[in-house]
């Protein structure tokens, strides 16, 4: 009796029979799953880095949470002693709401005077006859944050009635005010003689740029402060004296309005992008909510909380909202191309196995059974490959939750598993009778396809309208953005943002469908005259191109989406770069900007000649800048404004503005007109900003500034001027000001930054030098911006790789028939050269269609979406004052349009030539067999 029939397992048999195909599918799925899983983790990573950077790199005065309690002589001395203050500090740190945490190293507490105390007696620098003013402070852990350079740290205890205390000063204070160990400073105190402060040590701050020293910069660096007096402005020194914590009671006896303070520097190491909403809510609660009430229960009912951390978080949200739609475009574009390529891989496998599956169907195989077996053999390869890609993404990219990453990898596995069964089973629903043509020329679109194409057209129109109307005036650099608008979070928060991000992809989809509809027309036009050609290559290549499968819409779709995404993104990135270049010039006014502290202190007389002597300097133009000059409203115009007064040399400044293209004017426009109506104030013509011109009109306006009092008449209106970026300004002839003092030096040339700084440093005065290159680099310092741009570039590169793979799969799809045709033609006398030309010209129409269509679709996308895209706001979201008032246009970047399209043509030519050489070398014998139906 015969034994039972052993049936070989389907999956194992298939994998053993075609290991190369299984390995190629596994590699494609693994790479795609890695990219799909890495993308949301990369978004989360740059969001996390951006949040930490925004807080850590901000001015400590903006990021610190400061709590204060007013004290006076009625306050018991024991309440300001180091021990009670330290205990309260621990209580405050413990009561901070999550996720606000303290940076213990940079947080401090103590007592300080809030009103400066003028020094009594002589011996201290007094630039304009005004004695220096001092702030007294008792910061905690002074020894840990400073190095003693001379003398020793202050020590000792002092009561409220103390008349002498010890103090230390920093090296900057000692150098500016001529203090040394043993120096004495006498300050006024209430109810008695002066408070004698004896200097015991000179300290060098450790990490002076961090919060401990920079929340109140006066603790480490003295300032030259201007006092408004009758006549010319007068300057005096403001500095700080650092007392030991045990001497805090002595501050209660002064008239400096002492205050106990607790400065909590926020820690950032634990924060992630997902903590931003909770952090925002915690800061709001500390500023005026339940947590403020809790702090007052700990410190007293008069406790106040001062922080600008909420403003930093708002700017961070604005930055993410600005870059979110750009990242969404990259995600949709590359994701679409990847899905198309995976579907093409399944379609190629289904086409190769069409006869096998048709035989199974004819012998009784059910659609469910065939589809299930195909699904099983694909899942065995695709699922482990997707898991491998997910694992690599989690291991290599970012940190944090893996939910979105797992969803991306699962979606890739689902598409990979479904592509082959669906593409293989769908044609088997009805038996095929004969071998009808399935090419682009002969195919007639069904009503279902027409409905689908119209649906895509409606979606594309809606997305374009949303982006054109979206925009810049609603707070996003691209329409539809919302706070936290990056994918994937933005997709959940703002569905309109998802539609906007998909707009370029939808435009490319519509372009692909239109081109597929139009593709047969030129082929029909060219076919008839081609038949009259003497050679065989031309007519055959056109006939072969017309006979290409109707499934060729998929590679065309992949190419168009990739080219459109690259063109749109390249144009946006080029526009952002141009906006940053312009903003850097606006920030400096020239190639370099030299100024004193706060651009208020006068420049040393020798600095101009020193700078002009630096090799490469073409011009150095000194200007007088005075900020905060009040300008009252004229009758009929409500309100008033604060403007910046700029005193210039008309000839030099007009030449500087004209060469830079930023508010040029004629020097004669600033000629003095004399006193009006016999008045005492001179009448000065002025170049003003549009807002100043609107406020003043054609009337003469009285301007009272430290530089002098005069009447102003508007002689010209300019949106920009080199001396100040994005401000309301008045430009007058400095020679006509009562008190002339240049405060800013604008330098142009190709000089070396180090040599310029050395020349400026040689004249002293503590001047700062800002190069245009520095200002340019600072505009892209945020990890959110650099991360989004890098992610977009990588997404475009990945899309280009998938597009190349789509082109390769398209050519491989017709390889069997092409090889057989060439073999037959070779037996009929077709030369090797003609064979190569035939293969190349056969691939040319579709490659040319994709290249021209991609460039056209990219240009159309930029043109359609440009009104809703503001590259200046996108590039300068961290420095909105430098952006042009009306935004910046989004031009189509020629390189972004031409290079990818040229790459498609080159790649198609290389693949076609390579395939032709391979076929020609094999010869026709192995390709022609008895009964071959190809």
C-alpha cells in the first residue's frame, strides 16, 4: 500500500527557491522601517535639544525663577541669617512643580539692596563728577563660585546697627574703580554715621556667563550708567560689593531697600519635548496660580515671583510651529515615495509570478487561499525585517517613548505584506481570455479611476488654498502650523497642518495623473513620422515606449513626488539662507559693528583710526545712537512712541547705506535749516522710519534727547537704516546736535576678525566687536532649526534614493520582454550599437517625462504655495525683529529644480546603457528557446 503523500511547505519552498528575492525584500523593508521609525524619534530628539538649548542658552535673567521678600529695619535679624534663608531655600526647591527642577550648582539665595547707595567721600572714580553707586549683596556659596586672586574672602557677623563690614569685589570691579584689599568704601545708612565697607579680597568669578553671576551682572561687572541731567548726559559707575551671608542684618540698617532673594536656575537635563506643555503650565502656576500661593505660605504673604521663563517657552513653541509644516512636507513626500516603491516591489513580484498564480487559480485555488499563502511567505520576511529596522532606529536615533516609531515600522510591515497579495490576487478575480494589451497608449481609464483622480484634485486644491490663505499672519511660517506643529504631535493637534504638509505631495500626484493622461498623445504624434525614418531604432524605440505597461504610473508618481518635494524644500531652504544673510547684515549694519556697553558709552577717540588701520578695512563710519527717545503724538494721532535717535556724518553714512542697499539717501537731505520762527531750537531735517512718519506727519516736532533738544522735520522715509535693525528711528546730522558722542562704529571690508578685535582691544574701553559672520551663525544656533533643516535634507536624500529605486524597478519590470526582443533582433542583424541605442531611447520618453514633469510640478508647487510661505519668518523665528516687515518672497530655486531632474535623466541613461551592455554580451542563444512565449 503506498505511503501518505508528503507536501512540501509552501513558505519554506519559496524561500529556498528564491533566496535572492527574499533577501532583497527584507533589505527594502528593513531600511524603510528604519527610516519610518527614526523620523519621529529624530523630531522628538531635535525638539528635546531645542527645549533644553532655549532655556540653557537664554540670558539667565530670562530663564531664572526669582522669589523675593521685601525686608526693612523692622525685620528681625534672625530672619535674614544664613541658616533660616538656607532652610527656606530647600523648602522652595522642594515645592517647585514638576517638571520645573532647580540647577543646584547655579541657584543661589541671600539678601541684596534694591536701591543703589552712593559712595561718600573721594578717592573713587567719578567720570562726570558723580560718585559711584554700590549694590550690597550676600550671595550664598561665594567661595564655590569664585577664585581669590588677592586678599581673602570676607568674614564676620554684623548686626542691624553695625557700622563696619567686610566685602569682596570681582576683578572687573576692582580694575574699573581702583579697589584693592584694604580699600574702604563708605555708604550712607539710616540713623547714624556711614557704613564702612572694608575690601578684603579680589575675586575672579568662575563661569561668569552662567546664572550665579549673570542673573544680576552687576555682581561681576561694573557698569557706566548715564544720568539724565540738565544739559549733557553725565555718567557714573555702578558696581556691587559682596558681603558674607552672616553680615546680611547690616543691610537692614541702610536705605537700600533690602530684599531677601531666592534665585532658582532651572535644570534642563531631564526635560524632553513632551514636557513643554507641562512646563508651561507649571510656570504659569508659579507666576500667578496655586503654586504661587504655596510659595507665599512658605515665604510670607509679601513674596513675589519674577520669571520670564514663560516667554522663552512661547518662543520655543513659535519655533516648532514654524518648522513643523516644513518637516511635514518632508515626511509626506518621502513617505509617499517609500510606499510607492514598496508597492512596486510587490507588483514586480506579482508580474513575475503571473503565470504561476494563474495556473494555481485554474486548478481550483481559491482567492483566499492564494492570497493567504502569498501573505504568509511575505510576512515571514517582512515582519522580522521591520522589527530589525525598528530596533536599529530605537538604538541609534534619539531616546524616549517608542510609540510613534513602532507605529511607523508597523505601517511599513503592513504595506510590504499586503502589496504582493493584493497585486497578485486582484487580476485573478476573473479569468483572462487571451493576452490583451496592457499599455499606456491602449489603456482606457475606468470611471473609478476618474473619480479617484478628481478626488485627489479636490484635495490638492484644498491644501493649496489652505496654505495660500494660512499663513504668516496667523503665526506660522507656513500655513496650518500650530504650536508644537511637528509631526507626529502636530498631526494630532492640527489636522489642517497635516493637509498643508501634504500639499506639495498632492500637487505632485495630480501632476503625475495629468502627465499619464497626456503621455500617449506625443507618442501618437511621433509614431507616424518616425515610420518614415530609414533606421529601425527610432520606430522600434517609440513603439516599445508606447507598449510600456499601464502600471508605469507608479514609478512616474514616485519620481514626481520626489522631485517636487526636493524642489519645494530646496526653494524653502534657499529662501531661508537668503533671509539669514540679509538679517545678519541688518543686525550689524555692516561687515562688523564696534560698540561700548549697551551702545550707550562714548567710543574712545582713538578707536576709529585704530580700526581704519586694520588690513582689509574699506570704511569705518562712526555714528551716535541713543535709544529710548520719547516722541509724543501729534494732534489727531493717539499714543506716542519711543524712537532711536541716530546722529551721522551725512556723506559717509549715506554712502554706507547706499552701498548696502539699506535706506540710501542724499547727503543734502540732512542739511540744517536753521531755527524756525526765531525759536531757539534748531530745525533739523531727518530720515525717519514709516511709523515715525505716520506719527509726526508733515509737522515740526520737538525732540528732547540727551544729545540735545531740537525740532525735527521729516525729509525722507526709509524702512531700514544700517545703524539699527528693525527699530523706529530718526536719522539726523550729528554735527548739528548739541552734545556729540559717537557710540557705534560700522566697519566694512574683508578684514580678519582677530586683527579687528586686537585693534579694538588696544584702545581699551571694554568695546565689543560683532562680525556679520557671527550674527549669521547665531541665527541658526537653535537645534530646532538646524535639526529640522538636517532632517529635511536627509528626507530629500532618502526620497531621491527611493525614486532611483523606483526607476530601476520600472526598468526591471520590462526586462524579460526587452531581453527577448533584443535577442530576436540580434539574430536579424541588429548591431550592438543599435541595441544600445534602442534600449536607451526606449527608456528616454518616460525619463524625460518624469524630469520635465518633475521640474514643472516643482515650479508650479512653489508658485502656488509661495503666498502662504514666509522663509524669513521661518529662518528668523528666534529673531523676529530682524525679519522684513512684509516678509520675504519664496522664489523657485533654479538648482533645486534642475539638478534632481537632470539626475533622473542621467540615472535612466546609466541603467539603460548598463542593461543594454549586459544583454549584448550574453548573446541571443541563451534567450531564445523552443516554445518561449515572450
